C-alpha cells in the first residue's frame, strides 16, 4: 500500500510523538490499515505498541476522538517561557583572556623596537 493511501497524510514524515494524538481520531479499520503499514515498513516498537494499545481500546468500546491532526506531540520543544534563568548565582566564574591574546594586558611582554 502506498503512503498516499494511508488514513494519515504524510504518515512516514510524522514525528513519533505526534502519532498518539493523531491516531485517536481513527476508527478501528483505519488504525488496522495504519498498523499493517507500520509493521511492513518501519516496524518501530514504540509506534506499534501505541497503535496496538489504541486498537485494543477501540475494540473494547472506546470511540475515535477529535485528536488534533496537526498535533506535534512530545517531539516538539516546549514553548519558551521568556526571560533568562541565568543570574549571579548560576553564572560561571569570570574568564580572563590568555595573556598572549590580549594586547591590553599589562602582563604581556612588549617589544622595545
């Protein structure tokens, strides 16, 4: 089965973390199609496990939900909170340039030319 026929668009390019949210919108038939494709192509343990667990839930009465098809999941970095967490207490020791690399350093020998 070509990727273009799968129930999730661009499936092969989705980050693993976003799949959990995206597969929640699939019914058992679509999820089975996707699971078969995964087993035949990537067969990633984490992805197969999540899909099998969701499929078992659907077979036990769970319903497809409005999972966010655009969700980025755990692979995306958290949104920045703003501001710096650096302070005097968390900064490192002061650094002095090496004497041979700073012409303004009085310890550096000068040519008397």
